[in-house]
């Protein structure tokens, strides 16, 4: 077992001390650095930074940050909620650690898609169906998570199936929102 126990701290957001929600930090007795490449391999949309080391992920719509001896959770509704989420994350880490022999670790750090990488996978019709003046402008917004891929009508036509498949795979691998039927 990698994580045996933790101590919990609840913190009010500094920007709004009157908030009903809190942030939680679990201070770990054990270092979890070695499990991070394995988590990076199995958690869709994880953002691993080997130099930190840190791994960011989402669980039940909440941001989770994992450092060598700490797990932080955004938007908790009190201590019971915080413990429930942190216990689930600890189970994930422990289970991943136990199964590590059967998981190919991914030591690569997370990297956002660039606008040019997105642009190369768009149809390039400059049709304006997405509301932008050109495909490059749409690519900039999509890469920065300010637009939804579904806004590109031509991409979802039969003619661009290869580009659509490649773009959706790239977006999904980095945790971008993609249509469920197409992911």
C-alpha cells in the first residue's frame, strides 16, 4: 500500500472568505512521486509535470492536484465531502501502485495543443460556420479552450473523417471536451 494515512486541512478560498465551499489538502506521510507516471498513463486528461513533480486531474468535476506528499481538492462542501474525495483519490493511487507491473508508465509531461496543431487538423474551408472569420482564428480559440470543436460544421461531415478522428483523439488525450459519440 502506497498511502497509509493522511492529515486533512480545510481552507477557505482567499479570494472569498465567505464562500460556503472550501479547498482541502491532504498531507501525506508517504511520497507518491513514483506512482505519477503510472497515473499519467491511465487517467484521461491528466496533466503531468515531471519536473515539479505534480499531476493535475479531474474527479467528479473537481480539480485535483497531486504532489509528492500532498493531494489538494477544489470545491469541497465540508470535511465529510473532502474526505470522501480524498479517500477515492488515495484508493486510485494505491490501486495504480498495486497494478504498476501491468501498466506501461508514461513519463512524458503534459503539453497543451498549439493553435497550429489544431489548425492542421481542421478542414481549412474558412466557412465561418463556427462564428470566426477563418479556421486559424477558430483554431486559436479551440486550442485555448474558448470554443467547442462541435462548432466546426464541416469537420463533422463525411468528407473530413480522417481529420476529425485525429483531432478528437488529440483533444480527448489532453482533457478537452469532445462529443461523446465521436470520442
